[in-house]
């Protein structure tokens, strides 16, 4: 009971509570009007793949020419959360977030594969 390490569990618990409070009080990131217009500008553009997995691919936010060998998908629609003007994605398309994934209100892009 005289060990200086007897307080270690208490210090660890206090650190966990402090980090949890800090995370709970931070404001969430929200998409700005610039983010939304940048996503809408991608409609009709082709994008190159930059990694990810087969189920969750990632694409570069910089458009490439659709005739280039790097182009793998074409953005056919943009879904803006909370907007009444969004249309559903066409059949066979994949929904991805190109610009800022995991940001509240960030638009999602409906993409169609150019090559299989």
C-alpha cells in the first residue's frame, strides 16, 4: 500500500473522463457553402481512384478528363443533406463522399463506374 503506483488507476480514470468531456463539448464539423458548391461542381466530371477498399473506395477530389486512363468513375448526381433539390441516385450508382468524409451535412456524390 505504500507504492507510488497505487494512484495510477485513479490518474488514468481522471484522464479518460477529461478526454471524454473535451470530446463531448467540441462542436461538430459542418459543411460550409463552399464545400457544397465544390461538391456540386463535380457533377458531370470524372474522378480517379486514390485507394480505399472494394466496399469503400476513395477518389481524388480533382477531376480528370473522362478519356484518360486514370478516370475510374463519373459523378452523375450530388446529394445535399437537408436540401429539397436533391434527386435520388440512378440505379447502379455508388454513393461516396469525395471531399470531406465524416463531416455533418457534407454532400455525397453518386458515381457510375466507367470501366469494369
